[in-house]
C-alpha cells in the first residue's frame, strides 16, 4: 500500500518572502501563495478567472483569511480547495491582535444568528421605487417644459443627477449582495441600477471597489487613493513621486482611470454591455426628443453630470479621505479588521444623512460587514464601537460638515508638505 504523500509545511516568513521561494524560477512559473485559515494556496492559475477581479492579487504573499471569509459564500471553499499546496507550521499560526480579530468574527456570527444578514425586501422595493419616481419627475419636467424653459432643464437635470447618485448607492448594495443571497439576482439588478439607470460598468467597479475593500487606504494598493498627481492624500506619494518626470505621472493617472492591472482580466458580460447601451439610449433620447435646442442640450448634459459627480464626491471623500494612510509594511502587521476601522470615518446618522449617503455614513460597520443590508447598520453600531473601545482601536465618528473640514485640512497639510519639498529640491 502506497504511503500518502506528505503535505508541505510553510512558515509565515516564507510566504511573505516570496522571492526566496521563487529563486531560480521564471516569472510565469513562480507561485502566487497566500494563507487562508492556516492553509497555503497557490492561486496563480485562478487569477484570470477570479469572479472578484484583480482583488485576489492584493493578498498574494499575505494572510487572506478574514478577507476571504468576509467576501465569499460557503461554496467558494470548494473552489479554493483546488489550489491547496500545504499548511502553515503549527508553531507559526498566531497573528498579532488575534484577540480583537477573534471577537469581530464572533460578532459576525452573532449578527448572522440575529438575522442581520437578511434584507427587508419591502425596504429595498421602496428605495428602488422612490428613486424611480425621482427619474420620472425629472423626465416629466423635461417633457413638459424642456423645449421652452432653460430653468426647467436645469431643474430636470439636477433631479437626474440626484437620481444617478442614489442609483449608485442602490447598485452598490445589490452588487455587494446585501439584498439577495442568490448572486444572480444581485448582479442583474445591480446591472439595471448601475448600468441602465446610472451608466457605469459594474465589472470595472467590482474590480476597483473590491481591491479597495481588501486594502483600504494602503498606499500603493488601494486604487481609491492612487490619485496622484491630481490629489495626494499622504506623504508617501510625495516622497515616491518627487523625482518622477511629468510624462510618467501622466501615465500613472491613465492607469488610475483604467485600473486594469496586468495578470487579471475584467470580463464584460453581454448583460452589462446591453445595460450600458440602454443607458445611453434613454439619456440621449431625453436630450433629442424633449429638449432639442442645442444650447439647452449642452446645459442639460453638463448640469446632470456635474450634480451627480459632486454629490457622489461629497460622500466618497467623507468615507476615507483624510483618514490614516498605511504603508504596505504597516498593513502586513495589522489584522484585516483593524485596517478597515482605523481608515474609515463614520458620519452621525439622521434621516437626511442616511438617505444622502446611502447608508455609507456607517462606513466602519459597512467595511467590517459589507454584505449586511444597510438598514441593519444602526443596530450593530453600538456593539462595534464598544468593541473598539475595549481593545483601544480608534473608532472615528463625526458630523458631515466637520468630516468635510477634516478632508480639506488633510489636503492643506499635504499641500504645505509638497511646497516645502519643492523648495528644498
């Protein structure tokens, strides 16, 4: 009887020091190793087919246990098993701040048992219906007075911008699978709200947004803060790019806008292509059928785009901008949950704040439990804040105006640092 093959054991240092393991191997042959639940997986062959996009690359050479548990259904374990290559040695299984991470995991189990991962379909039906009413009102105003009144066109376009912003939050919920456990329905309703209604690519968004969740405010890894030279959020970028030629900075900006890393493809489904085509069909039809006057059409287009963009930016900037930016070395030393908390900012709840931000004013709770429906965040917020106090993990909450002031204050600090750097060069 043949002996069972022995399972290779690794140390955490070996996984982190991938260069040593890959010495003498060609780039195409080097393994992409990551740790999940103290087991080691080589995911190189899976990267092109990963449904979540290039986010999988953020945890190569790292422990991805909590990020895997947070974002994947139980069925994903079967797929993962195909790439198993070994175990972490028993003497090397402890990770820093493990007690805090363990309690967050317990909270997740508790919230699941309390039904907080189950959505209210009536709540989301109302949210979608109310949003479509905003669209209907916008279209009615354009159809009724669009050919005669510039003011009516501005009002209609502004309402359309609000409609788009709110569609963004709803598409976000559906694509995060907060509403349906069946991902088919989440993806397709996300394609309707995000593609048909708002006009954004859900596959591009998933790839970029999932990477942000895996490495929030981690310099060089989070695409949401990789906005240099247009906006700079940390001294890391100033130090890195102080001697970079303008042409290379332009290329970096182009890569930020595309965000399609080498080694991972972003498949565009037929459903998504059709949804985007439908968006531009109804949007352009509104301009040409209801407004007709070329000048008014340009005004309508610019106002609708500007209103949506600015309303989105107000919320996006509050979420993480101006919060600590972590170096890759610091990120390795932190557990997954601590990174989510210290880089996020909660905004005080209220009827307007909850609606305007689409529930993202509970940014900390949302980052810890991204597939939980937004209408449960207020229930779990006290428990999360209490746990952070217990372990001394910074939990930051503020008002909408005060949070915006913090964002501008941080930009001012970086601006002054850049000015000093320029003078010393």
